């Protein structure tokens, strides 16, 4: 299944965010949401995508957006990863059935068994405004997300 | 693509009009940047006057608790014309990165430790570091070190041979 494209409705989902807490996409309605799918916790570089987003997080917030990371790792792994990187945003566990949400978004790598590096900006009404699929070995950075959020805020003001 | 062109506010080694300008976005606490440091020196020596080198700050402050202060320390030194000495001193002693090293290097460069402490406390150079960082984010910097060769992001490895081959390719254009 190809990556979901702008204009399509973002499929709702409910996933564990901590061992005893769940988060649904629909709960975040009303403001832009950045969904960042990534292959795995603990990639062995400082260029780690989630560590970068953590640094840029205040800029995302200035644009009124919420950020969530999603991978097929389980909650305990996410917990450890989030602590080690001091992340200020939630990581969702697309763990059981494995990769089910990633599949719905066209962001699952069947042969590897993990999510793509795929980014979505979803508008306040739950529609996909922007999506981007990065080569799995390349951290997509944050410039595309910031531009999409700015375009979205211009649009909602006009 | 580099969104902020190399300009007079940059820290530049060599002639900004050289045929190749290598820009590094780096973090003083990042071990990969530490690895890149002597490699860049060799690359500079290899190309001589044909290349200029620019360093911009990209501290990942949440995973590297001393990176921001290190970057501000270099900007403090830069304000007194000693950027590269501070930059080199930090990378050459990266395993000791922290306030005692900042002070020791300031003393070695005969900079006022009092002024340094004041600048760090007041965050005098915080906005400069932040503007480097955000310029990097806008240009697609995705980790450290990230190199740009004549404005294009170099996505390959940053070993000596990798960089030389990539730069040669630009020189031949």
C-alpha cells in the first residue's frame, strides 16, 4: 500500500503511550499533529531523528502543533529510549498487532518488519495536509515539517 | 540545500571565494564530530587554498548537556577573534568537555574568565547559537556532523577519502 497522501483522511488509531495509558489520534483533534513513523528506538547515531525533533520541538509548539513518534517497539523499550534521549513528546507503540497503524498509513516495511521513516502533518480536522517518505537510511530532518506547518497556518488564517 | 549562504558572520578558515566551501554543522560534545575534527584538518591541508571551511553550531542539548555552553564559549572567544583556537581546543580535549575545560582554554588564550562566566550566565551568545541551529534545521541538517559542499548537503560518509572524492567532484564542475 502506498503512503497516504494529502487530502486523505488520517485513519484514527489507539495505541499505548505508556504501559498503562493509551492515546487516540482523535483525542488530539483541533490542532495540527505531526506523526513521525521511524524504524526503531536506539539508532546508534547522534543524528537520531527523534533526538533532532526533540530539539526542534519548541518550534513545532510555536506553530501550535503536537508531535508523536511511532515505531513497532514496545512500551518498555520506548520508555527507556525516551528517558535516554530526554524526549519531551510521546512515543506510541505500534506493537500488537505489529505495525498495524503503520500499514494503514502505507508506512510499513513488510520485508524488514518495521516502519518506514514517514512523516505526516495532519490538520485540525483530521485530514492529511502533508506527507513524506524518506529513504529508510536517511534521517529526513525537520525542514519539511516546519514548512508544512507554516503553510497550514497561512491557509487557516486566510 | 544550505538556506543561509556563507556570510560575514560566519567563522571561516580560508578565502570565502575559494572554489569549494565546506560547511560543517557540528556539536562539541558529539563523538562523531570529534572523529570528524582531525579529518577536516587533513582535508583542509589537502586542498589548501582551493577550499574554505566554515563551522556552524548545531548543539543537541538534550542528549549533550555541555554542548550548548561549549558553543557559547566559542562564540565568546570569537567576539575576541579567537574562535578557531577555542574550537580546536574543545575538540582536541573533547573527553574533558565541561566548564573546567572552558575556563582552562580561556586562560590559555588569555581571555577573561570573569567575562566568560558572565557571558555564559547571561546567555550573551545564546541567540547566535540558536540562529545557527535553526538555520541548520531549515537547511535539512539531520544530525551531527552534517556537511555541505558548495551549499549541497553531503549525505555520504565523512572519512577523509569520502570527503576528498566529494570535494574533487565539485572542483571539476
